[in-house]
């Protein structure tokens, strides 16, 4: 009985609204081929409310109690760098395969997502930060879904303010979903080979 875990965070406003999540496609796609169980687990780095249907929430102070080695695969759709790094390190230490979604914000080309080793990524600002930080933690390779599309500059209310503070990257509903489907397909291919 295979379990595929999908990590996400409720800190992301889209998660609270239930729209455009990278999380949704892997969940639906993993059930379709009847590979086995699927569990959504919340990785909470900061204040967040609400209750997950599965009732599992990993907090920084309780993460050591969670057995990452009990799972066949981890799909990371977390938006915060610190939580992504923590999850990647824990998956690496447990020997559990992980695939991580990189930046989908400010992108419009859903067909541009591809699977690659983090060491071979380019263009994506989140992939660059993750690559540098993972190397510092002794992780040189990790499977990711990313896009070489240059992020578009936000306009109007999404533009940087007068003080130059960056706005939260916006997303078009179909773009994160496309990244999630690419991720789900890769997980299914990997598990079918195992």
C-alpha cells in the first residue's frame, strides 16, 4: 500500500480561499491511477488557523516526531523558503524521495513547466534561492518542477510600493494547477518504476 504525501501550508492566502493551489492536482491525479493512499499534511511555519480534514499538522517544534521515512514520496507545494528547506532536509535525512514545486507566481505560460534537478535549473528566482540554500545544507540534487519563463512584472495594486517593497507574487488560476499536474505525473511515473 503506497502513500503519497503532499505538503502544503495554510499560510498561503490561496490555501485559505481554496483557489489555484498546486496542491489540488497532485491530490486528484494520485487517486486516479489507484496507486494507493494519499494524505495531505500541513507544514506550519508561523501562525495559521483552521483545521485540516486529515488532522495532521507538522509544526517546527513537533517535526522530529513525524516519521518521514514511512512515506514513499513527498510532494512539496509550500510557498515559504524556510519551510521548503526544512522539508527537503527532513526528506533527505529520511531517504524519502521528494519533488518540490518552484515559483509559479507572476507566470502565465502553463506549458513551460518541466521536471529537472535543482542543480540544473535557471531563470526561476525561487529555484535559485533553494539551490544555494540546499547546497549550504549538503543537498546538491533534488527533483523540482519549475519554469524558465521570466516572471512578469506586477502592475497596478500588485506593483512594488513607493518604498520599493516587493508585492506578493500573483498567480493565474491555471498556472499553479499545471505545475501540480506535472508534479503528480512525475510522482506516478517514479512510483510505477519502483
